């Protein structure tokens, strides 16, 4: 069976039915149109609270070179 | 200081032997001529202003950006960064793995070709700009595209000459600058206008809770009637010189095209400032809007959809000068009626300046006005 590209963009996560119902009641009258969109929002918010890890694309040597340039431009004394 | 967007700081600038070798390679590669706006996009990718992008969007990312305002990996991204090809260019790169991006005859970057694909221009225009009105500059530009895109990472060979070199800071530089200044919180102010008193009040209000202010005028193609880039820079120089603490405010330019995508562009502007190392981003009324295509506060409301953007939006309503209060105020702070209020209308200010007049001191600092009146031309394409 062919899957549409739309089907590939979403997947199911199981949550307890009572929780589903509680969320359904909670979002009534808000801007959230479905339990899924609310859960996706909350999960993104929670994940964002964990700082993104990653390396800066420059090292100590680059930093010293940058400081020199910033001094020459008058940004640093 | 926030991490780079998507947790990935990008540096695609070639240097030394690697650059030399790539420059030699570029001579034998098929050439794709690009315009100045596209060079600015290439530089923004290479310098990390568009982090986490390493190149032009592929099909999945583009589709996801158009439909959901996110990259395919769910990272917020609202503006398509794409390279459109004409029929000759498609022929030229057929079967090739790399191409040279060329501006005015000189190679600017190497493109590692990943895919050549078509996209739905109408869908992209409506989703990104919120309208299918061909009079909208972003819609017009999208519809005028050929419709075949090439994706893949770029590597920068040469930086474009700019009259604003002194102010053209890269994210690596602003991040070091903020650190050296000891700024833990930095509020960014995006502008494409000359500063009036309302702007100054807004910036200084934000400075009351942030360690530093990053004034970041947008330099690049704008629409007729907008202020010229050099005019914006001169006017801010006058304002900062006379009315800001050097330890608390810096200006650097952002060389990128204004896309007039309203709310989606507000998100894009915030992401770029996050990459510069800012923690907060000021979003005013009708941010990045044009005409009456967007609700004046749509650019603020859209941040509700991006709890994971990683930079704090700071919302302000309109300010005005109240002659009874004797100060800049807004609806929340001033009890007086319209007869006491002088608005900071950009249109009115432009008209006064175009007529050779001086806006009142309650609206614009005299030093800023003087700097403007010293300029021969004020507006894009001589309008005004």
C-alpha cells in the first residue's frame, strides 16, 4: 500500500485515555484545535527547556583573532 | 548566551589552502550566476546567521517549512532559503556534483549539489506570505521564479564588498563581543527605518531589563519608498553617539533581503538574532509587514506556535508622545485623549523629510534630523 507524504509526517503516541479526556476538556475554547496539537506544543516547550547542546564553530585562536578585529573596529577598548 | 539555532553553529567560510584549491576548482565547474540578494543568502549561511542551514533547502525541508514553518527535523524555520534555476542552468549542472556560484563574473561559493527538484510556487506563496495577491512583493517574487530548485551545502570563497564593512559583524564576532562586554542578556532590535523617539523609548525600555542592546538594521533590497541603507546607518550613528551609553548599546548591520512576510519573517528575524547570541528580540506592531496584508499583531501572536524557538520575544504596542504627560506613552500608561497625542507615523515622518522639513523634536531627535538632512537621497529609487 502506498503511504502519502502526509502520513509520513505524523505518528501515534499512546497516552492514557483519562489523560486524553482531561486534555480534551482543558483545550475547549482555547486556540488548540486538537489534543495532538496541544501535546505537540507542550512537548516542544518541555524539550526547549533543556538547553540545546552543540559546539561553537570557533576555537580559542579564532576568539583572539575576533577580539583584535573588534578592537580595530572600535567595538572593544 | 543561547546556543546556535538547532544546536548547530555553522561556519562554511573556506580559508587558506582549502580556499585556494576550491578557487582553482571553481574555474572548471559549471557556473550559476546569482544576484546580490542571493549572495547575501549565501553569506548568511556561511557565516552561521542562518544556522543550522548549511546550504539551500532540499525538498523535504522546503515542504516542511512551507507547510509547518519548521525544518523536516522539527526545528523552527519559516522562510524558504532556496536557489531557483533557469533552463540553461539546469542543463549546465545536469549530472554534475558541484557548481560554482558566481556574482558579477567572480566565483562566490561552491555548491555541492544534492538534488534538483520542482516545487509548488502557489502553495509556497500562500503559506509563507499569507496571501495569493500578486501585488504582495514576496508573492510576486515567488510566482516569478522558474520553479526548479537546487539544494545542497555551500562553501564560501569570497565575501562581497560592502560599504558597511565597519558594521558587518558575523555571529562569531557578536558572540565574542557580548561575552567581552559581560552581557548575559542581550535584546535585539530589528529595524529598516530611521529612528524616531518612539523607537528610542522602546529600545531603552527593553534595556531596563537586559544587559545590552543590539541594534541591528537590515541592509539589503527593500521596496521603493523605504529609507536607503546608508541613511538608516547614519541616523542610528547620530542617535547612538548622542543618546546611548557605549557600554550598553552596539549597532551592527544585517545584510539580508527584506521579504515582507510579516509573522513568518518575525520568526526568521528572531532566529537570526538568536544566532548572533541575543537572548531577547523586540517585536513591534506590524513587524516585517507591508501594506495591510497582516493583522498588526500577527507577528506577535505567531510566537505562540514556537515555544521552542530559543529566544524570548518582547512585545510592544505603539507609542506616542503625549503633550499633557510631557513624555512618550502608550495606551497602558497615558490617560489622555487623542488631542494630546502625537503619533510616530513613519509615513508622516517620511513625508516631512521628503518635503525638506524637520519633524518636531517630540518625534525625532534634532541630531538624527540633521544627519538625515545632510544626505542627498533618503529613499529607495528616489521615491519620496
